[in-house]
C-alpha cells in the first residue's frame, strides 16, 4: 500500500540515468531493484506499470538481465498486461517481451502462458495494410509493430511457429506485409522469414500473394528489410511455383542488382541464397544471364565467408546447367577459384563445388584448365571424405573429367591407390554413392589397362553384389558398368558365377527406358558366354527382349536383337550337338 505518486517520481528519476550503459544496468540488478520493478507490473496502477516497463525495456537489452527478468517471473506478468485496454502499456509489454524472449526458456514461458495468442491479437487492428495513416491508425501501427517484434523473437522456436499459425497469425502478417513503412515491415518480414523454414508457412507465402510484396521490398532503401525479404525467398524458392512467382513479379533483377552490394555479408548471404534457389528453374537462369548475374557471382568467389560461398557456388552450379554459362565462367576466370575450393573442409560447400566443377568439366576447354590445376586429383582425394554426399559429388564430377581429358587412361593411372579407392566405395551403404561410383567405373573401364587393374581389385564380385536393387537410377549405371567391365579377360564368366545375370533380366520389367537400354547392352555383352545364355533363357529374357526389338531407340533395338541372336545361336549349337 505504498504511495503511487512517489513511486512514479522515483521511476522517472531512475530514467534520468543512462539506462543503455552496462554499469547502470548492472547496478539496478545488484541493488535488488529488479524485484521491485517486476512487482510493480502486478499493481493496478497504469502509471507505475508504465514507468516500470519503460525501464525494463531499456535494461533488458543486457543478456544477463534478460535471464534474471525471466527467472523472477516477469514474463507471466507482461503477458497479462497484453490484455490491458491501454495501448501504450501493451506496446511497452510487447517490446520488453521482444527483448527478453531471445533465449529458449523465455520463448517457452511466453507460449505456455498464452502469450503467442495475445501477441498475434496485437496485429489484428483496423488499419492493417493501409498507407495513409490518421493518428488513430498510427496508434494501431505502433501496437502491431511491437506485437510483430515480440513474435519475431518468439518465432525462433519451432513450437512457437506452430502456435503463431494456430492463432491465425499468417493472414495478419500477410496483410501487414502490404503496408509501406519499414519500421513495421522489418519485424513482420523478420517473423515470416524465421517461420519460412516450416512447410505450412512456405505454402502460405506462395499461395497468399506474399511473394509480390517480398519482391517489392527487395528494392527498399533499408538493407535489413532487403535481407529478410531475400532470406524468405531463399527458404521458399525450393518450390517451383515460388520460383516462377519471383520471376513473374520481377524479382530476379533486384536480386541481381543486390549481388553488387558485397560489403553487407548478412545481406549478401540472403541474396546469394535466393539467387541459388531461383536458378533451379531454367527460365530464371535465362533472366539471370540477361542481368549479368553469372559474372557477378564469379566476381564474388574470393574473400567471402563460407555461408556466402556455399550459396554462390550453388547458384553457379545451377546456372551451369545451361552450356553457355560454362563458357562465361571460364571467360571471367572462374575455374581456378572453383578448383581451389575443392581443398576446403566445409561439407555443404564441397557438395556444391563438386556439382559445379562437374558441369564445367563437360566442356573440353574448361577441362584443360581443371586438369592443369590438378583438379581431378583433388576430386579423387574427396572420395576419402567421410560425408557420402561429398563422395557422390566427387564421383559424379570425375565422370566428365575422364570423358574430356586428353589422355584419360594415363591421368587415372597417375593417382597412386586411386583405382583401389574407387572400387572399395562399391561397399558403401549409400545409394547415391553407389550410383555415382558405377558411373565413374563405366568411364574408367573404357581404358583396357585400367579395366585390368580394377578387375584385380575385385570390381566384378562387388558390382554383382549390387544387382538385386530396385532403384532405377542405380540399375541404369550399374548395368552400364557391368557392360563395360565385360570387355576384359573372363569377366563375363565371373559375372555369371557371381549371380549377376538373373537380376539383370528383371530390370527389363522396369518402367524406365534408360534402364532398358543399359540393361539390354549389358545382357548382350554377357550373352557371349554360353552359361549366361542359359540363365537368361531360364529367366524368360527372350519374351522381354522381343518386345524391345521394335523399339524406336536404335541402341536398344540392336542390343536386344544381338542378345536374342546369341541365345538362338547357342540353342542351335546345343541341338546340333545333341541330335547331330
């Protein structure tokens, strides 16, 4: 039952101190003043509550004080204040929650006391999305801004993202996204991009017309707002429809322009991420070429933090699917810095670099530079990386390197222990590693000397062991590898002895035409051995192949016919031996 007026005067004189100074903040904590301030939140006196929150809002910028405020139970009181009819008081409570809820436990407390629902309620006011504001509306905007700030802090937790959605927060955030004031847009887009990691938000951003406004604000003069917009696009553009919307609303040009702002690294990380994901669509790559984004990306390949490099190289990898950009990268001097990145340790970066180098190596002129810089040896050593995604990326990249190198056989032999290393990867449990290694082995085996070496390392039994797979991509590359490995010594016979033939026959029942083609070629090679012919015949190969003799694909047609001819020839010879 103290004197409210005296309390208010005391609170006002406290605010004469510089509350942003750490010494003042810690003094307030150390003399037990925090407990008093927090007790004032539970009084009915609006002036006392306001005075207390004004101080708590300032000093809660301090990490230690945040934790103490939460430990003393202040968040529960602040959440209750969100129901107050006094708008200024609600705003102060929300802003203080925004400061305190920057750590996990505090975010949980806000949710458990019903704070998320109340904060979403602050966004629900009359003037949502209007551009000209009367003083009453300005008041609404301020309430919504404070609510959005608190939701932004709270949205770092997955359960809170879900709670915001359940409380009806998505359409309200979408409506505020249409307004033009940066001070409310920043927390609104900040919250949206934080929540955009969740599928339900990705869907809403795509379907509720938010992309248009995110694109519009890429051209804002506020870098923080540009960053959150780019970050939201980065997280959502995995989806094709979103990528198309970004293009249709003219978002690719401002993204390309922002690549020129290389000082602000957080902004650059978001922008390069958005460019990377948007470039998954070929139509977008064409636009990026027009806006000279490829040249800009190559220019950024040096002196960048790793999170930015991951995105830049990811974007180049997508742009390289268009052959013209492989020449652009070479012309801008991009091959040496890319090859240099193969020596790094960041797994995500290595996955993207191998993909980009793979695309570049399909051009013989690029391959000369890669070879000259010892790039193939670096790729080969990445096969030892513990991460299966890196191993697979390296094995895929090795394929065009072998295809386009001057003397590929000699180059491969020059890697000491290299052939044994790649053959041993056929023991991997990862489907993508197995598929990429089969593809690499197909290329390696084109050189007779190297085929002899990998045969000694046991490639035939290892390939045979993989034959019982129903993964079509693996089947395709495995059949090609088997086909190529038949060209040495008695490998055809060994494949038969290792029971690789019968499973291959069943590949012909797959729905994938590229599997049919590769399998027919493998069976044709294997059918040069009489025992294999018998196995094929017993497994009903003739009927399956006859259907393929009429195929429009000439390679498939010839292989199917050749295999049937070999089986027929064997049958005739057997009859002749039997009946003379």
